[in-house]
C-alpha cells in the first residue's frame, strides 16, 4: 500500500515523464521515453544523480531535463564514458541511435520560464 502511494506520488510529481508533449519532435519524443526508462531513476526529482549535480553545480543545474546549458557532445560522452559515480552505458545497453535520441531530447531548445 505504501509502495503504491509512493508510485502515485511519483506520477503526480513528474507528469511530463508519462504524458506525451506535443512540442517535441518524433525523435525527441523517443528520447523522452528512453530517458524516462533509462535515466530518470537517477535523474528525476529528489534522487541520487539530481542530488549529486545539485551539490556540485547548484540547484538550478540539478535536474537534467530542465537544463538549458547542455551541449550534445558532452551529454553523449557522459552517456558512453560515465561520470563520477554515474555508470557508462554500452552500445549493447543503449544503441547509438537511442543515445542520440536522448541527447536530442535533453539539448532541445527550452523556453525560459
Ligand atoms: C545509476 C544512476 C545514474 C543513471 C542510471 C544515470 N545517471 Fe547521469 N549521473 C549520475 C550521477 C550520480 C551524476 C553526477 C556525477 C558527478 O557529478 O560526479 C550524473 C551526471 C550526469 C551528467 C553530467 C551533467 C553535468 O552537467 O556535468 C549527464 C549529462 C548525465 N548524467 C546524463 C545521463 C543520461 C542521459 C542518463 C541515461 C542514459 C543517465 N545520466 C543515467 C547518475 C546516473
């Protein structure tokens, strides 16, 4: 019961991770889905990767999905080589096309809100 409540809380905390966003291209949408399946458990709100980045770079750079300063080559290198305690993803785990879709999603132009 507690676990179900936590899952429901997560769905409400991160609705963008579950609902299609009409402003995304098909590839960015594919990247968003892959990101939700592969990266969000460490980079969602209030979890390990987000916490680590917040401590190292500041609260405004903690959530990858909201960053406006990420560049594609850097994100690709971090995915393939890992960074600090983040594990590297091999091509057998995440193909180049899949990694590129995630990169495309994270580096898409974002309106300043
Ligand atoms: C097992 C947990 C974990 C997973 C899964 C994970 N990351 Fe990370 N990631 C981290 C941690 C922890 C850091 C911070 C490393 C540090 O600063 O020492 C990080 C850092 C990063 C950074 C560096 C940001 C910066 O400004 O330096 C990028 C980019 C990144 N992750 C992308 C991704 C992507 C894309 C995925 C999915 C393919 C992913 N991560 C999956 C834990 C994870």
